[in-house]
């Protein structure tokens, strides 16, 4: 066992940690917000906003 | 133009669509690989025995760089002599051109049909 | 409308009048756009471009470098004009949807996702290999297992992307700048500008000027694209920059200029030190040509600098690819071109988190299961199909909406010359790919034909017809 063997284990562990973080946060987010809010993003917000500014 | 109301897609159906796409994608990459059609390999047409830098077509300046990189004439033999084969048949070239043109024709045709529908719904029929 | 929004709330500030409760965050400046574009591409100077040398010799690689440079200058000009008008996540996908039509848009969206996801896989493979080499150099007994490092690269960058776009691209800005400076430092310290030069172009080219003749120059175009592949990804940030009409053209055009300089310098440095047979073999010879050049320069400092440069370039590229692929996937989900579930934005981090997470295993499949040249070819082919779409796109754009009908943030000069040049260069590159990877080209187009039929006859029924056209433009001419 030299340094690189330890680094291999560390890489596995860190990968698992990052993966776990994303999955846990994803499930938590999905359960605490309604689907309507999460998927409410629409294309073209910017154009619509500049249009309104010009009108106003 | 009547307003088109798309059906709402259920969870299961969404999942099936994703699986279909993933299978197609992975297939597109791995099927040519499994069928052994992947890539153009370099080959050594005429190997040289007891290679020297001169026999490999290297000037002293070039040989010096190879030695700096840690090569000997023997270990550099394959690296230096391997060549691609650029010969091709006209039939294969024509087939490729036809496939590409067919593909773009297909998409542009279908896109145009769909696009006219989008425009007439968005801007109304004149 | 007023009841479900609250401007002081971070999650429901009611951005825009269309009912978006949670949208992407508009926080980026031109420097981030530059970092996104150059960051993805710069890895191409650290590895991969030298396959072009193998295809036709050093001169062929230089000719390919400049012709591909022209190709990408056309791409950047055309892209800047369209995207300064169509500023939405999804980039070319959204452009195609508004200008050519839904099926084209679906295909373009897939080109984008594949080109970037494959490039991300290629970067992770290269990073894993770097760790392997460093372990060997430091005297590690036995072979290092590359898999945990490949997975770590993808996981860490996906996590960074998941957590927010500003940190992601600021990180990219820093490491891209270091990688670019490393090339400059290597140039000044080996070319004779500072201290003794080690360049010997004439001596190394002697007798090997064009080893395959002129067909080698054509064949080199295939990997000539690799010098610049991905610069068009700047448009994916459109929904997250503060002033897209200004920042996108500026960042993109500054990016292509940076790359033209970096590509030419890289060619000059490497071909002046490494013999072409070694340089041109990216598998058994120069895997990382700039790094190999630094090793021959005989300075430990340069070796370290270029080692880190190579690592940073692969990380920056993979990072940008995750950003771009997930934006394209997200945009398609939002329009129901793909299941609508993907069109979600994280309420706190304001990123397309489901698309980011979904693409992680896809990238891992390719990074762990396919050989590098295969993955690169898949990426280049998707890119090439995309560049062939661009001239069609701009010609239709100018025809349907002439210059006086809508205001553009940037108008590219000499139309239609750039479009026709781009089309001709794409034709040449198709031929170059045909010379080496003809069967894959056909297999891949077969794939796109199958998914196109799937989309037209099945998937498109879930898409809203009129409302997917979101730009406040007048009716196109001729309809």
C-alpha cells in the first residue's frame, strides 16, 4: 500500500459522496416543492420582459 | 387553424420514452464497435529488419529527437513506418453522399410540414 | 398572477410575465461566456489535434488548422448573429425551432447533447490517463486503477454544475486562463524569445513534408476540427448572462480569436520539437503533445506547468460540456420534445438539476466502456452535422426575417459568403471523415434517421404547436 492506493480509495469515496449529495438533494427537492413550481420555467422570458419595458 | 391541445403524458410513458432514447444512443455507438467496423487502423506495409535510423528514413537531427524521447530504431520501428490506407471505392463514396443528402432532405421536409403548423397557429391564418 | 409570486422571495420572484416561478439565474458576464467557449475547446490543443499530423504530416495539420479556423470563424459569426436575437437556453436547438422547424430542432438538440457528452467522456478518460502517468512517474508499483479518477472527475464537475452556474463558470474562468497562459509560457521559453530556442522545424520536416501527398491534407481536416470543437457552446449560456445581446457575440468572437492564437502556437511549438510520426500518433506516441514538448525542453518547471495545464484543460472542458449538454437537454424537456420531467429548475441553485443528474450515468457509460478515438469520432460527427445545419439556418433566417424586420444584437458581414464557405468546408470534412471512419458516419446518420422518424410519428404529439414559438418576432416572410 503506497500513497496511490490510498488515493484510489479516496477517489472512490469522494465520487460516492458527490453522487450521494446530488441524489439526496434531488429527492428532497422533488418532495418539498410541487411539480408545477419546479417545471414552471418558460423560454423567452427575456424577450417578453424587454418588450414590456419598452411598452412601459 | 384549430388550436392543437397535446395530450398529457403519464409518468410511465415518459420513462419508456427515455429508455428508448438511451437504448438507441448506446446502440449507435456500440453496434459499430461490436461489428468490428470501428475506426481506421494504421498498418506497416513493409517491415524493415535490423532497423537503423537511416533505413527508417530519419536524418541525424530527427534521430536525435527520437533518442531524446527514449526511442531506439527497434522500438520506433512501428511508430515510424505505420501508414493509413486512403484508398476507397467510388461506390462507397456515392453511397455516403446519398445517405447524407437523404437525411437532410428528410429532416427539412418533415420540419417544414411541422413548421407551417406552428406558424399558422401562432400568427393565425391570413 | 400576482398571488403566486413575491418579488422578495428567492424561490418565487415571478421573473417574467409567462408564469415562470423558478427560472435559470441571470448572473454571467462576457468573461464567463469566454471561459465557457474557450474552456471547452482548449483541451483540443493539449490532446487530440495531433491526430491531424498523423493523417497527413505537419504541414497538412497546419493547413487543416487554418481551414478549420476559417470554418469556425464562419460558425462564430453566424452563431453570434442568430443567438444575439434568439437568447434562450438550448442555443442552436432554440434557433432551429424558430427558424427551420421542430424536427430539425430535435436533431440539433441531440447533436448538442451527444457532441458535449461524448467530449466530456473523452476528457474524463484523458484525466484518468494523466493520473495514471503521474503515478508511474512517481514510482507507483503496479498499474493505477484509472476508473475511480474518471468517475471522480465526472461526479465532482456534475456536483459543481448542480450547485450553481456562477461558481461553475468562475471556476472555469480561472483554470482556463491558467491553461492558456501555460501555452504562452511554453512558447516564449522554447521559441528563442527568452533564452535559447529549441525549435528546428526545417530539420524535422526534411524528407517528410507531405508524407501522404495532398489527400493527406484533406484527411487531416477530420481532426482539424478538434482545434476548435465546442466554441459554439457559448450560446447555451444565453438564459444565464446578464445582457445576452452584447455578451454573447463579444464572448464568442473573443473566444475564437483566443483559439486561433492558441492553435497556431501549439502547432508551432510541437512540430518544431517532436518528429511528425511520434507527434501524429496520439495513442502510442504523443498522447499529450504539449506535455511531451515540455519534457524535451529540459526544465522541470515547464513540465509541471504543462502537466497542470493539461489537467486543467481537461477539467475545464468536461465542466463546460456538462453545463452545455444539460442546458440543451433541459430546453428540450421544457418544450416536451423530451419528457417534460427534465424541464425542472432547482428552486435554490437555479440549475436544470434533473438534466444534470440524468446525464451523469450516460457520460459514465461512454467514459468507462468505449475507446477514446471512438468517443472522439462520435463527438466530431455530431459537431459536423451541427455545423452543416448552421448555413441552412442563417440563410433561412435572413430570408424569413430580413435585416430590417427584427433588430439583431450583432449582424455578421458579407452574407451569404460565410454560409457558403461553411457549407463547402463541411463537405470537405465529410469526405475526410469518410476516408477514415466511413462506416461510422453512415451508422450514425442511420441513428439520426431512426430517432427522427420516432420523433415525427410519436414524440411530437406531446408538443404544444403555437406556444413553442416564443420570440416576439413578426410573422416570417413567405408563410
